[in-house]
């Protein structure tokens, strides 16, 4: 039995997190994103960011909200799958 039917990904937002992270000026590294999230009270390291972006890690609603705030994009933008699949 499959745990997820989402193209073997554990989240919908990973590809968009990477896209919006790389669009930041100046360009934001995974470590830089993790640092900004820690300032928002979300304790993630660069390895967790890498796993989110690659779809290997689930993302909680609290983390998703913080990602939206730090990347300055809407929740809808992070969850938009029209370009992902």
C-alpha cells in the first residue's frame, strides 16, 4: 500500500520552495533559508531544507506558513502544483 499518491513525493511545496528560494535577491542558500526560518522560530537545518526541496520530507502547516513569510510568497504559490507535475 502506498503512503502517498503524489508522484512519490512527501510534500506539494518542495519544488516551489526551491524555485522561490533561488529567486531571492541576493540569492538565498539553503543554509540562509534555514537561518531565516530559525529567526521565525522554526528549527530546521540546511539538510532539512534539502529534503523538503527534494520531496523527501513532510512539511507541517506551521513550517509552510513560515516558509511563505520568509520567502514573501503566498501559501497558494507554495502549494501550486500546476508547474510541478
